[in-house]
C-alpha cells in the first residue's frame, strides 16, 4: 500500500511540475512548439525504452492502436496541450491549472448527453464542490484582470481535455493503456516536429535544452509509468485521491518557483476542487471495503 501510494504521489508531483517547467522554458526563450516537440519526441523514446525493458525486448503495437492514436493525437492531445501551454504565456500557471480542473463539470455534462449517465447524491455533491471552486477561480481571474486570450486558451484546453476523456472511455475498453499512450506520444511528436522542425534544437542554449528535456521527462515520460505502476498496486480509487495532489503542487510551485502571486481565492478554489475530486473516490473506497468484508465472511 505504502509503495503504491508513493508511486502515485510521485506521478502527481511530476504532473504538477509540468506547468512550472513549461513556463520556465518560455521565460528562457522557448516557444510553445519547442517545448511540445521535445516533450513528445523525448517521451516517446523513453517510454518505448521502458516498455522494451519491461517486456524483455518485445514491443508490439497493433495497427488498430496506431490508427486510433492517429485520430486521437491531433484532434485531442496536440490541440489540448498546445492550448494549455499557450495559455501560460498570458496567465499564471496556478490559474491555468485551476481552470483545467473544471473538467469534471464538462465531463459530467458530456456523459449525460452521450451516455445517459446519472450520478448519485455523492456525485452531485462532488460537482457542487468543483463548481464552487470554479466560482472562486473565475472571480480571481476577473479580479486580477487576466488577459482574455489566456483565459480563452485555458478554457479551450479544458473542453478538449474533457472530450478526450469521453473518447478514451471508448478506446481503452479494447486497448492496452501503455501501448496506446506510446502511440499517442509518437504521433504527437511527429506532428509537432513537422510543424516546428527538428533542426530548431541545434539553436537551443544550454538552459533552453534543459527545460526542453525536462518537459519530456518529468510531466510526461516519468509520470505515466509511475501512475500505471501505482494503480496496479493500490487501485484507481486510491490513485485518484493521491493524484489530486497534482493541483496542490502546481499552485504551490507557481508561487515558490515562478514568483507568481497566489491569492486566497485561488487557495479556496483549489480546496473545493480537491475536495470535489476526493469525495466520490472516498465513497468508492467505503463500498470496496464493505464488499471485501462481506466476502470475508
């Protein structure tokens, strides 16, 4: 249990450091396409190496998996991550990440429209907490007169991410998650390399190269295997609870590392959103324990 929790916490910390790395890279002179090209190309290489080691030299990805990745990567992954990183050029990293975490509301609406999903009282209580958090964050953005292009890009990233989760729900029923992730990384890396041009890396300064490499390693290649390993040990309910630390890491580091002001409204919004993410998973854990006790009898 402790090892699994540590793996998921490590993954959440890596994910949470992503916006900090992206914004630091842009402060060093990189443009979003530089960071995204290096992120996915390096992550694809490292994840492929990890899978080869894990599977003892075998790396088999079905053609159907690559075809689905060829659809999902440009439509969802590339557009979502480009919008997210673009938003960092205009608004603080903490505000950007907090807006992204409005996605449970969007996913709930989409699930209701496309799958006829109906949640229980606990689910709607969770949504109310997320909604309260979104009100705090929205008011903070208005109070700070956040640039409209940044808000629009961040909201766009949240909406695309929400739609992506709905599509993944369908795709991953018949796909091996790690193979599908690698396929998405490969396709996304090829797209961003074609747009930006791989020769751009030859002009990077040492500082720029460092941030570009960290973008591929920390929030991408390192976080994914850690999360999968953690889920395998403690299950998705526990993993979802520990993963909510990601938001806390981003908000904290945006103040400590980037020197961005973190207001009480952002902290209140973060608390509501983390509570909303945690509440349904606590209910799942109670139900899981009840089933185990009944089975033990």
